[in-house]
C-alpha cells in the first residue's frame, strides 16, 4: 500500500554540516498490517511520518501509494488518496469548532461524530461545539485528532506516539481502537510495550540505520537506551 524506496532525509546543522536523519530506507507497508516504529529520541521516527505525509521532502528516494508515485504530491493530494495522520504534537487552530473539523474529515451526522469521539473516550455533547484551540488539554487535542482520523476512514493511518499525553483511559482502549482498523495500513510510532505487542512488524530506527522484522523477533532486540557516558565519566 505504502512503499518507500531508498528514502533519505538530512538537515544542515548550525555549522552548515550535513546530518543524516533517514538513510536509504526501503520498506513496504502492507494493508491489514500494523507496523510499529520505535527507537530512541531523535532517531527520525517523526521525520519518517512527516515525509510519508508530504510535510517534509526527502533528499532522495520515492514514496508509492499503491502504484502511484506520490513523492511530489502535496499534503492535500495525499490526504485525498486516503492517507491520514495524527501528529506527535497536534496542531490546534483558533476559531474552528470540533464539529466543523469532524465534518471536513468525513463525519456525516451527529451520530457519526458521536461514534468517532466515543471511540477515543470523549462524549460528543461536551466537545462538538468547542473550538479546536489551545484551551484544550494536550490529551484532549490528541484524542480529537485521532477522532478526525477515524472520521476520515481512509486507507493509511499514520499515528505518531498516539499514547503520549493520554491518561489511563488510554492504552487498552487505544490498543483496541487500532486493532479494529484491521484491514487498513497502520504505521504507528510508539514506545509503549502494549502497542508494540499488537504490531505485525517492528521497525527500529537508530544511529546506524534501521532494522525491520516480525514483532516477536524485534521485541527482543529493543534494549535499554545507552547514553554516551559523559556524565558517568565525570569523576
Ligand atoms: N532543522 C533541523 N535542524 C537540525 N536538526 C534537526 C532539524 N530537524 C530535525 N532535526 C533533528 O532530527 C532528528 C530526528 O527528529 P525526529 O523528530 O524525527 O525524532 P524522533 O525519533 O521522532 O524523536 P522523539 O522520540 O523525541 O519524538 C532529531 O535529532 C532532531 O533534532
Ligand atoms: Mg517524534
């Protein structure tokens, strides 16, 4: 469904030196499969999500949706094909109500809105007339963003740390919400064991590149993060 070939992305640091964030990633994300992406902070997980969604343009490589080369497609064109994203840090706006966003996403009735919001643990009557702005708590904004993805009911779901900032309603409900999207292509960045356990495949990003494989094999490879030891070296 989503196929990336030799995808590379780099940034320039303050000294104008090139720093590779993603290097030659080639992965086929299949429908009906959950791929979890994990790895230490700064390893490039959100960068990968943003390149698939078209927010960042890769230096090299191609991205295919089915047989369509979408590498040069805009975010809107990708969204129209059925790719939706819930960001690590949701972007809120002033002056737009939650019901308007859910309508734009695809909810056709109050019942539809209710269903999408209840799936993320929110009661529609408390939220649909509220503005999707910075008065929402971080966890509420994240849940509403997930509800928008559900309302859209596309083919590819990109979730960047959906568990972050969400309270104890969270993990078990989130796990069943994701499992219920069973015929879709799910790409989900997570550090959460319960989410990694429902993945079919796990992609680990690290400084040396990446490794992808079946969940049971990859779970054993996830080791505690090693620090550079600078603090430990100070005597
Ligand atoms: N414009 C930039 N200039 C310098 N470094 C950048 C720039 N944009 C991104 N980076 C670096 O790219 C790396 C990857 O960032 P990214 O947000 O993809 O990490 P991540 O794996 O999602 O981390 P986290 O687990 O903290 O969410 C980070 O080290 C980040 O500081
Ligand atoms: Mg991130």
